[in-house]
C-alpha cells in the first residue's frame, strides 16, 4: 500500500479533513432523494413510482433536530409513517437511561425470571465451560438470565425507524454510538415499502453486552452477538449513503478470549435480510470490524427468492474480516468499491465476497489494496453458492498488469467450482468508473461530509 494511500486512509478513519471534503452538508441535503438509476433502490414500483424518496415531503412540523436518545426516539415516532426528516446534531449515545446517564453492561444485567438467579459473566463462564458443561447449548437459570439481560439492553439500543423517513447528520461528528438502527415494519413476514434514507452520520461501537455461547457453531464453538449498526428487514426502498460504520472503543482487538474463542460483542455493520428488497448502499466507510454485511440470513429462507436486490457502490471497505458482502438468494451489484487491509489485518482476514445459496453477485470494477499474503483466491468464499461474476478487478496497482480474475483464482484452488455466469446483467447504475480511478475517488469521497 502506498504512503499516499495510507495517509488518506488514516485521515479518513480519524475524521480529519482531507482534500475534497467539505465542512457542512449542502443546505438541501435533507430533502434530497435517490437519483434515477442509482442502484436497486431507485427502481420505481407501484407504491413508490419515484423510487426512494425518504422523508423529503415532510412539512415543517415534521422536521426535527435532535441531540439525545429520548429526542431521537420521540421524533421518529415509530410506527407513524408521516413523512419526516430527523436531523442529528452531535453524537447521540444509545446506552443511556431516561435521564441521559450512561449505562454499562452491569446496569443491564437481569436475574433469571424463574428463579431470580442473578446474572454475572463469571458465573456464566464457570457454569457453561465446555470442560464442565460439555458441548451442548447452555440452558437453565444463568442462560435465562443472560437472555433477560440481553432483552434489557435491546430495549435501550434498538431504535425503530418508521416508513417515509430521512435521517441525516447536520454537523461534523454527527452520529450514533452503541445504537442499533432497525429499519423494519411492524410485520415480520413479507416486505413493505419503508422508503428510508440514512445519510451523513457516523455509527460507532454497536456492541452486545451478552453474546450467546454456541458450542456447536463450528469445530470450536463461537460467541454470537445481536445488534447491527443498521439492519434492514422486511423492507423495500432503502438508501444508505455517505455514512461511516466502525468500531473504536469496542474494537475486537480489545476483547478477551473465553473458551478459546474471541468474546465477540459485534454482529453486522449493515445487514439486509428477511425478504428485504431494493436497497442501495453507496459512498460509505465501513472499517475495523469482522462481519461487515450480510444479505440474506438463512439458507432455509426461501421467501427471499426474487428479493434481496441490493447495489453496493463507491464504498470504502477497510480492515474488514468477512461478509463484504455475504449473499444468499439476492441479485447484488458490487461495483467501484475500494477494499483495503493492513498487514496486521491479514491475520484475521476471511474473505470479501461470500457466495451463498442461489446468490447472484455481479462484481464489477472493484479495487483491492492487500498485503502480499492475501491472494485473489482468498477474496471469495463459497457457502452453498454456485455462481459469481467478477470483472475488472485490480489488485495493488492501476494498470492492466494488476488485473486479476478472482473467480478463476478461486476455482484453481477449490474442489467445488463457481460459475462466472450469474444469469443477469445490472442496468441500474449512473456510471461505472474505470477501476484505476477507484482508490482516489472513493478514499476522497466516501464517508460523512464528502
């Protein structure tokens, strides 16, 4: 990775000004709608013939500037679908009580509702150590206490977003800390035209105080967490643009290891699941995280067929371990994104593009800046998928000599091959930039206030 690129990446991650940034958003940012042909979310439908418009039609009474959790929840007024614009000023912490006092994991701890057995991590670890409990799922008072404690935290950090809403940051440093932005209608089946826009915010340190121990998840078990920075479920028409999603205080490198596995307190950054459809994720920074973006949550979720159509373009994916994205069922256009990894990140890197069941990823003109140890065959992992198309990929360079055939590289090292034909060709895009221009364009343009 060049010195110039390293400087630009570091500046972005630290939210320092670099060339091409601006100090404040355009005056009309909160009223902007998704432009025609800007990815799947721009697709006109009977319910939204103009595509994704968010809260752009809000009257003056439904434009709110908020700077704390209580005001944010009150302004969103879920499930009221009246068009509304939520202007976030400053960094809003979700882990606070009604008076605004900070809450710690200890404050969320609840006893078992059946036996009143109090929860503590120390007691949980002593009880469910595989050497004592065996490799079966936890059950009993302490597991019930963990579930009750997780529910208490969820009641604070889960922020529901109603239909016809625009959420926008209004100053440098605007954003959310520890929050789970849940874009989902009241229904938990099918999908509805939620029509939501999220722009210009920083979302940091969404963490789960009470991850689940799953001893049969993989050969050694795993700690699995709840709460995404943003989850899109049972929803259509969502545009997520010019945001930053990353871990700072809760970085995985600061977490302990229990039962020989990382005590994982994070889930996804931006996940699109549960029959969602017509989503565009553009010009965002996603950094310092393991599981970045899951599209489709289960192989058995056959209702996702014909849905989960998502476009990812001009995003900066820096220091991510996996799921960038991992896809089931959906037609996903992944183009003009910048992928970068430090030498230390190579130690925990898993893959970037995950080909899940019936997935149809069309990857086009993406650029990778990777340590030497991360070869093109590692960019892809197969999870019951059969096809993936990748063209115009450049690795650590800017000429045709740096072009790599990712699918061919994967097939050369795998016993089960991926077909490069995904049986569809994207048409909803405003432009496809040449790959050589992606590093500078994306590094200078992705993230808030760009």
